[in-house]
C-alpha cells in the first residue's frame, strides 16, 4: 500500500488555531503531513524563519504523522524533494478562492503529478488569519482564543519589544 504524503505550506506568522485545525483535518486524511514553513523573503514577518518553524512545532506537537520543516525554494520543487503527492491549502472564505485557484493552476502547470486539495476550517476558526491576530495583539487585544499559548506569549513579547 502506497503512503500518501501531503504538504501544507505557509508563512505561519504566526501559526493560528485555524492552521492547526487544517493540519488536524489533513492528518486524518493522509499518512504523513509536512507543514512547510516558507522562508518568504519577499515578506517582512514578525518572527524569523527559525522562530516560525519552532512555534509551529510547539503548536502542532500533539498531532501524530505531522512534521514541521522549513523550505526556501519553489513549493512544487520542495514537494517533489519530499515525495509529497498533495498540496493542502486552506480556504476560509470565498475571497480566498480566486488567489488559491490561480496558485493551484500554476502549481499544476509546474508539476502535473501533484494535486491541490482545499480544506476549510471549523466554523469557529474560519475568520482567523495571522494578519488579524498580529493586529489584535499589536493593539493589546487578547489573542488567547486564536493561537496556542506559547505562540501568544512569543507574539506579545515580540510586539512589546522583548524576546522572552
């Protein structure tokens, strides 16, 4: 029986409970799920690449069959290197669809043997985005219901100008 590996890529700045929900759904469907933390050099993340990888590992530690790894090359090339047959993408709202559709078409053009699968988060997570979490935290709001406790601690500390 062939094992199926899926990759769930993203910047994860920071990783949210919505991301974790998608990872949990993917882990029930696939033998191995790689959460690929993209270096994203064109973005200016709050956390360094290494910090985002570590925070994702902490937030996803309870999931079996899930690995967190960083990548800094083209997604389809990384997927091929890791033997992934599926790319997981999360859709929260219709507004996500146009961009995700365009991205999946390009990925298919670059790697015809890798499929894209869209998963939607549970209703309580469908409005959560990393950018909204960062904004709420930067304005002193409580983000405890949106992220893992350790992620909350790290983000609040970073935005306060200290690195606990």
